[in-house]
């Protein structure tokens, strides 16, 4: 059966772009269940980083050394002390968190910019049992002790490896993570 013809577009504001997209453009990406916390969401998309800490990847940008994910923490406590080589944009969806180095508290609805070069210690304060925040991270997180001595690092590639290993282990398959790569 033939598809019915689309009605003629008369409103010029509703005419789609008529030319080809750039030849080397990467595919667009839509993740409808970005939060992945609805009753019918697949909990396996959450990649555990530590006990009570998980991330839901949205994009691994391997050409800009950047990743975007939703972080969920379900217990109060210290998450990580780290130094950033690149900037971070964050938006808090639920709960609250703070950096020991600052006097402000990020709360539901807060936007935060973390400048390249900063070292800080992420803490979910007592009384908060669920923190959910979108992070877009450029560059690396170097994990450090209080004197700045490096104890390890993460970047888009280590996070990608962790996600791939998790998705393989939970049965989503090694290639599941590929859809998030640009
Ligand atoms: Fe940070």
C-alpha cells in the first residue's frame, strides 16, 4: 500500500531544509529515556562506578575528549577528589551536593561550571539519599590525595571502557555502547 502523499506545505516556516547535510557530519542522537529511572526503564543502562554511585551515559565524544552522562548517587558521603584538565557543565536534577573547597551547595535546579584546572572534593551531604546530576565533562579527571598527588584518572576512554565492560557483563552486549559514541 502506498503511503498517502503529504499535504502541500503552505506555511514557509514549516518547510524543512531542502539541501543535503554536510558529507562528513556524524549522525544525530536522541535518547528518549535519558534519565532511565521510569518503572519500565532498563536499569542495566546504569554503569556502576562505586557502591551507591552509577552513571547513565548519554554521549562519549571521542574526538573532543568529552563525555556527557547522568550521575546518580544513592547515599551520602564523599564521592571523589579530583583535578580537571577541562571544563565541566553540570545541572542538578535531584538532591544536592557540594565541594569541600567551596561554600555553596548545588541543589535541584542548579547549574554549575567547573573551570579547567580546579581540584575539588565531591560530597553528597548527610540527609540526601538520592542525587541526580547531568555532567558534561571535557578532558580528564585526575584523582588526587589532599596534597594533589595523583592516584588515578578517568577520561572519555576509561569511561567508555567501563561502560562497555558493564554492558557486556549484563547482557546488553559489547556493541551496545557504540550508539553513544560521536
Ligand atoms: Fe569535578
